[in-house]
């Protein structure tokens, strides 16, 4: 599934440059993730990089956008084609 950033985000700017799909952007109040671009780093890394670098653990699986590993890989392939 795609990830999302909770309102616990402290706007530390650490996650945005780590996203290989440029899915993370500065929203009105906190950073946000564009669901259509988030592959949980499938195809790039073994673990989602935003989760790895977030100091407050606010990057979580989005229950509203569940995707299988195969769906995430297909999204990665479409984005990098």
C-alpha cells in the first residue's frame, strides 16, 4: 500500500529528498505523499526511505490505498518506463 504522513510531522525536511519517486511534497501544514507516485520504494530500495529517515515515525501505510507488492512493482515499472 502507499504510505501517508500523519499530522505528527514536524516538517524537518528529511523525507522529501530521500523519495526516489518524488512523491513527497510540502503541503499546507505538513509534508504529504502523492499516492499515485508512492511505491514504498519498491524497485529502488528494500525499505521505504521516508520511514527509514523520519525522526518521529509519522510515515505509515495508508489504509485507504492498499496495494500488493505486485501492484507496487507494476507502479514502479510504469513510473520508470
